[in-house]
């Protein structure tokens, strides 16, 4: 099995190293990750400047490779599949393990989720994995969950334009309450901006939003993680609101 690993926290992040060390025990690994923090860069790609690729030694052993790219998570997936291993395409792309949750509509902003989305746009199945909670992060449980899902996805496959968004609560593996299939819940943030003044006297703003605790239905990702359960959500990249198609016909639009 050939796995392409990507993240949005940068190639020096502990989460991607933790999963790379594990999966390199049973798969051929190519790591292609941003050279710096790229969280919340969503699905952006780089068009107006060159992309530079530096091979990095992550100590994964013979046969595995790691590259740092001065681009976004989606750039890393496109470049990885299109340029860095075109003769040996990955069987699966794993994005993460992200430091922090990607629950509900976090996936709109998330570079972690968008890297998985880019993979499935390119026809490669993908899993995005996030470790919820706050620092200090321990990735052991999320690594074990990732291995489980990699093996299951390899066995069962995934449908077109679909990736799995996985969130793992901040517990030891033995203390997780289980694993459930969910849909995306609702997560909103206080839109707080810290207003500050820089040494040159200019005002600047630093976004400091905190998630608002909202009631979420029991079948949602947000609820599952609150209960200490691993959440697995199938995300489909068909944005059409199918139920509204018929309603819109009643508008009798014409030109
Ligand atoms: Mn991140």
C-alpha cells in the first residue's frame, strides 16, 4: 500500500510525524506537507508564485520519502499526486493528524479537510483525521484510530467524491467510549477580535474566536466527540441542495 500523508499544521508538526512513524511500518509512505503552519487556509491553491519542494529527512527509513512545500495543503496533494510520485500514485491520502478539532462546518475553513477533498477530486480516496481538545496533544489514540480506518478503507473502498472526516477525542485509546458514524453538526464561534497597537502605533486585529457550546443532535460529529466517541463522517462533495431542485422549478424562472 502506498500512502500519501499531508497536513495543514506544517511538516514539523507532531501529528503528521506520529502517523508517519506508524503507517511506515506497514505501507510505503510519501509525506508532502506545507513548510509552515497552514491551518484554516481551506482549499486555496497557489497560482501566482512558484512552488518549491525540499526533501526532508523524517527518519522514516528506506523506501519512504518526505517533502516540504511552500504552499497550501491542497497544493501539497496536487503536487504530490501530479509531480512527486506520478509513476506510483497513492492508494489513499491521509490528512492529519490535525492539532485540534474539525467538527461541523469547520471543514469549510479547514486545510486538513480540504487536503482530503482535493485528493478525492483527483480520484484518490482520502481520510482526514483530527485530534480534538487543546494542547498538550498526544496523538497515540488518533494514530491507532487512523490505522484502523486506513485498513478498513483499503478493504471496502470509498465512493467517488467522498472522504471520511474523523475526529478523535483527547483520551487514551483504552478510554475512548467507542466509534460512531455521524453527520456534520453545528459549530459556531464568538467572532472576537483582539484590538491591539503595534510598536509603530498602528492598530491591528487578531482573531480570537472561541467555539460556542450549542445543542447538537445525537447523530452529529460534535455530539459524538462530547461523549468521548470517535466520530467518522462521510463528506460528499456534491454541494447541490437536491431537495430544493423541485421547489425552484415552482419559481417558473424564465428569461
Ligand atoms: Mn491545523
